[in-house]
């Protein structure tokens, strides 16, 4: 466990549903604090559709902590991010 948390310090839950986004967005309403990992979508996909962690952050009424591990960006990712910043 990378976070070095004891299992008694948090509650995890598996949710099964046909629409992942709807199932998660419905479930987060039952908690006052949520910790969710960041997604690894392309810059273009993220710009057009957003990401599930962002939607959870906007929708949840409690506190939302988003975590993401460090990952070095390659040349194409850097160019894609620069282009995305130019888009309205």
C-alpha cells in the first residue's frame, strides 16, 4: 500500500454498474470525503470530454482529494498540452 494507511483508517467499496460514471457519481453522494486517483487520458480526450475525477470533484458535496503518481511526460504529451492550452 503506497499510501501507508492501515485498512482501519479508510473504507473501500466495489460498485458494479452498467454505466461506470453514473454509478460512481451516485455513490459519492453518500460520503463526506472521497479520495480518487487521476486518469491517464490523452490531452485531446481530456480537453473534449473532461475526466471522471474532475466530474466527481464538481458533483460531490463533500471534500474530494485527487491523487496522481508522478509520470514523466514524453515529447508528444508536452506538445499536446501546449496545443490544448491554446484551445478555448
